[in-house]
C-alpha cells in the first residue's frame, strides 16, 4: 500500500482553498457589480423622471416644439409625415 505524501496533501489542500477563495470573491464581486449597476440604472431612471416632471419631455429639444421648414426631410418621422401630407395635398 502506498502512503500519502504529506507535502502533496498540503499542496492539494492549499490549491483547493485558493480555488474556493477565487470562486467566493468572483461571485461576491459579481453580486456587488450587479447591485451597483442596478443602483446606477435606478438613479438614472429617477433623474429622467424628475426631468420629465420639470420640463415635460427631457428628450424633446427646444427647437422641436415648433415646425421648422429647414428641418423637413425624410430623415425624421415628422419630416416624413409632413412630406407625405404635402404630396397628398393636405398641406401648403
């Protein structure tokens, strides 16, 4: 019968401990990162909601509130709709 090498047993134990610690800290870091990302996303949503309450639509630029013929074109939805209305004779 072969006897176990005490040095090898210690080496194997240390290796197993290191793998366990690596896995523990990786999972802990992943949980912390996930929590941090959720906190950042919640803060952004809260800020956007506040801006919407204060100014109406935070994504609406000041110059989008009025029709500007220079911006008419097929590149945006408003321009596309306006272009089609003109073609149909609904606008002058």
